[in-house]
C-alpha cells in the first residue's frame, strides 16, 4: 500500500517532491495513499469527475474519492483529477496532496474485514501537479500494472495460511473413528489447494522477476498473476472453511477471518474481469 501511494512520486515527481516525501515513506514515518476510485469511477477511470483548477502556482481540487486504502492515516495522497475539458481518458492528471492541507475531509468506511478504508472529500484543496498535465491516466495505469503482482503475493500469503490451517485441522479432527486427513476426499482437497497455491506463486514470481530484470511493461503478466492468485486463494480459503466444517464459520476462527479477508483481493487494483480484459487485449495485440 505504501508503494501504491508513492509510486507516481518516484516515477514522475520532481527532485524537490521526491526529497520531500519519499525518505519519510521509505522509513515508515509517513503513510501514502492512492486516491483514484470515485463513486462513479471504479474500473472505468475515464469516469473520474474530480476537477482540478489552476490557481496561480497551485491547483485546487474538488471532488470525492472512495474506497481509498489508508484514508485517514495517510500523510499524503496521490490523486487523479480532471484538468481538461474533454471526457474520457484525455485531460486526466495526477496530483500530490498533503493530508494536512485545508479542504480535506475523510469519512471512514467499514469493509467486512479490518482495513483502513475511507471516503475522501476535496473542497478546493491545494495540490501540486505530478508529472505533466494530461498524463494522469497513463501514470495511474502504469502504477496499477506494477503493483497488481503484489496483490497476488498477498493472496498467496492468505492461501498458504489457509492450507496450513486445513492440514492441521484435518490431522487433529476425528470423524467416524478416523482423522479427516485419512479420508480420500480430504486428501484430494488438500492436493488441489496445494497446486493452486504453487501455481499462483509461480505466476507472481514470474511477473516480479520480469520487472526486476528491467521490463518496461508487465501488463499481461501482472494481470495474470493478480487474476490467478486471487481467484486461487479464494478457492483455497473456501476449501479450508469446508474442511473445518461448523468450526470454520465461527467468528474468531482463523479460516473465518481469512474468508472475509480474501474476498476483497478479487476487486481492488482491478477486478478479475478487468484482468481478463487486459490479458485478452495483449493476446489479440500480439497476434497481429
């Protein structure tokens, strides 16, 4: 989440902006947030309505951002806003906003699993431009592209814990005079969970490896990692709950908590459906 909020600064910020914000973020003394989503603009970034108006040396932002991770605890926000008059992707720019600036109001939101999430209202809030005017859409997409594998990595972590819990429970729990782990149906479920997890790990590592080796774009690879890992983690956690039986749906059980936590990963930083579109467009482009 730190990287998601600060990536645009490291990629397009001036030296002054980088020196002002990045050391504190890297040191853990400051939390960053990525404020793109709006009530009418989620998967469709072209629907962003937040408006940026030039006011001398600064810009003034007016609009509402929602489902923003770290809202309320962030010290800075990178905000996507419209500077041009046209609709669609053109005319979108990226801005840096100090959380202490006037005109910011944050309303906490309560997702089904604990997560610092909120709605951010901007009422004439002063901001500085990041990069060039009208390149906000490109900056937003390139940021999501880089960090989608990190969502896949988080999914792998949740899946790994769910598998661990399922193995432990199946060995300890006895039914019909035998441990659950002795039943063929349980063994098949555990095997499928293991394969899902290992395949997800490989896709995530491949995307990260390509980026570390200097790949300029990892759009399809990052989307594939995020898509498969999050969908696989959902399957793994669901099977872990099933293996636990009634205990698995009791509030406070580890697998019950994982079940609530894993669901959001298939939505944020691009839904599974959006990842499929990204992958399909890459396939079709490569075939020409």
